[in-house]
């Protein structure tokens, strides 16, 4: 009896489409277990807000300081936007107008000399304050060391001494002054301290008097022999070096930004000092001696202070986290003539928040969508609730890149909140991680220069390198200062929901955004082989900026057209598509579609 012929019928598998690219996912399970649209190997592509895959734009050198960039900062003073750069013991500025103009020189303006240390900045009351081993300020015109407010330590003092305590001493300045009430007969006025260095000024009813002619002084016993009031004197004992040793500052005051909290001095590593009020007016040039808070044990460092609403999240390298709140109380002072003076006295409380996570990268906390983000030992931590003392108050947002992070010393990393693009940049040297906090995706960028500082000004990125170069980033730059950007992306290792079947792919569709010149090389990798030849796709659009269209009659289209590619992959169970761009061109991938057919069980 003759056998019947058996014909194998191929089975179509529903086409697989990726129109949402979900960024980098490096997990212990490998790229066979990650989601469709995620990538286990992705460099120099980033994820846009609408989940598209775009090649990283480049940068160009605009100036060479020849020495390492020690600090960069952007600010607005008097309506002028500045980029400040510290290098080789000097501070310079560029203006935004200068940087964005094609006609103006990119030569910076020298502001003045500062110590050649790492520099951080903050802005308060129309001045930029500079923490550089000195405590300095710049108002757009003058760079100077902050002399500090001279506090009124005693008021209503009788000639024999005493009086009513008013201001605390200022750690920035050894100077103090006090007021006296003359009785019409006493000639000796006893100031609040003996063994003073000098008495600089004596006024009677607002009129300055002359030493020897109008009064004499006994510095040892602290006596002004004169019929008058209001001597002002300086002392030899100051704590300015403590303030000058602070490396970071956070502006905070509870509901209003009325104070600055300084931290980062290694001699008092767990302590923050906060500024006070100058005659009732907020001032960051007055640091009362008792305006200090210790956060955690003294053998660990306070590494970051980031504001969240009316609280301050304080993290340490123990690691631990705390929250701080500030309140003010009214203090009434009664003078000898029964009149009263009211003063606001601050009270800062510190409370435990988390005993597992903290921050190892000093001064790099960022506020993302009102949530502080800090860099822990091997994770990026987002602080969700500052009133819950357990694991519910935080989230590790970096799980998808954890295997990358654990191999790196994160204490050297810095951060930038690129708000216009919803991006948190975490960077060190030639490596940048970009976290898109709108769609919660990660990208990994590898650049050609060691970046020491990255800032943004007017929605444009600027960076400084360890060799003194200042770079301007932008979509108009297709390479890294002349060096080609090598971009690579791999799809997850997909089994098309049929891991037991042998499959064949003959066709692939790619949607790439039309740009002036864009290109990509499309390949594949299966469990059996890699594509021997990659398919090259490209757009070249005619630029017509200088064409008089009245002389022509035609139409052009920039509508996206799919590329239909014949890439033959046979007898595989798992496969991934690869996309590369190693040219000085753009590349934005909008969608991938794969047509796969099965031919029986895998052996």
C-alpha cells in the first residue's frame, strides 16, 4: 500500500512590532527575559519623551582654558544670563547671548582670582556666592571675599558693662558692636570682652569721634574712657575658617528660601551651619555661632541637603537619611526703659528617616518632580515621602542599570537636572547615564572627553573637561568635537512566544525619521548566527534655504516612509535586531516590525 505524501505547512506568527523603545535594562536574568522594546546593550542612543530611539547629539569645543575646569554654574543677575567657569585659580564668565551668537567672540571675561580648588556656587539676593576654600561673592560687577555682618551683641549697656544680649557673634567675622546708654557723668565705658585687638570706631549720637582727641582705650581691660555711646570693636578670635571650609550650600528656610545651609567641611563633617537675619532681613553673610545642626554620628559625613517642600532631606555616607524642619519663635526683649523689642529666633529639628540608604556623592542631590534623588553606594534613590520612617519613603529608580552601577565608584559621579528634556544626567569621566523621568527609561552615553562639570543654560548643555575644554552641546553637532559618535542598540533576545519552535525571518520593516541626513545599519543576531551583511538605510533631504520657490513648481514630502528590508535569518529559536550608526549623521528610529514564520519544533 502506497504511503500518502505529507506536506509540512508553515505557521505564521503574528508580526512583532516595537513602537515604544524602553531603554537600557541590564539585569541578572539576561536579555532573554527583558521586555520587548528594552535593550540589554545600548550606547549613544537615548530615549525621547515619546519613547523613540534617537542617536545622541554631539558637542563642539568653544574655548580651551588649558587647565582643568574646577567648577561651572549658570545664573541670572540683573536680567543677564551667565555661565561661570572656574579654572586655574580664576573665575570667568560667558553670557548666554555671547554663547548663542554666531557673530560674537567666545572668549570669556575674567572676573577675578579665587583659590584653585573645586568650586560650588549658589545664588542669593542678587549675588552669586562662591565656595572655594574662601567665602566669596560676585554681584555681576565686583568679586570679593564676604566680610560678613557685624552683629550687635549687646544693647542698652550701662557704662559699667552688662546690657541686654541681642545678636549672636558671626562666624564669618570677628567684629562685633554694642550700644551704651550714657548717664551724663561716667567717662569709662566697659565693653563686653577684655583683651581685644582693637576698637575701630566710636560714635556719639551717630557722630564718629577721634581716638586720643575724644577718647582713649584700654584694650587689656576692655575700657573706653570717654563720655559717649556705641563703641564698636574687633576681636582676635574668629571662626571664619569653618565657614570657608564648607564645600556646598543649599538655600532653604521652610516655606520660604530665607537662609542657606552650608556643609561639607571635613573638620566638622556631619555639621551644617545656617545663616541668620541681619536686623530682621535674611542674610547669607551672617552665620550665628549657635546656628548649627549635627546630622548623624560625627564619624560619618553629611553629604547632601536637598529641599522637599517645607523640609530638608539630609543624607549621609553612613548611609542614613534624615529630614530637617525649621520653625521660628518670637522672642521679646525688655529694655531698661521698659520698651520691648521682638526678634525671630530659628529652631531646626532633625528626625530619622531611613537607616539603609544615604548618599555617597557629595552635593549631588537633585529635586525631580518634587522628589529628591541621591546617589547611594550602588543605586539612585528617589525619596518619595519624608514623613514615613521605613522603606516606603524611598524607591531605587536604577534597578535596570544596577549591574552597571555596582562596578563603579559612585562617590565620584555628579548630576544635572536637564529640565527642558525631563532628563537626569548622572556622569563621571567619559560615561553619562540619562534617566528620563517622564517615561522612566535609562540610556547610556559614552563621550570622548572626561567631563568634570556639566550644566545647562537656556535649555542647552555646556560641559567642562579635566583638560580645560568648554564644550557646547546641540543637535546641530553630529560628532563629539570631530570624533564620530558610535551608536549601538540591541533588541531583547525575543522568542516570539514560541521558544520551542524553529523560525525564519525574511522581512523587516524600519520606520526612521526623515532628517537632513540620517542613516542606520540594521542587522540581527540569533541563537545560531549573526547577520553576515547588515542592511544600510538612509535619508538625504535637499536643503532649500536659499532657493526662490517662486521660480519652481513642485512638491516635496518629509512624511515617514517605511524601509522594507530582506534580512534572512533561518532555523532560530531566539533573535534580536541590532541598529548601528557609526557615521556623522542623525538617526531616529520610530518603529520596527518583524515578520517571522515557524517550521516545526526545535531539535
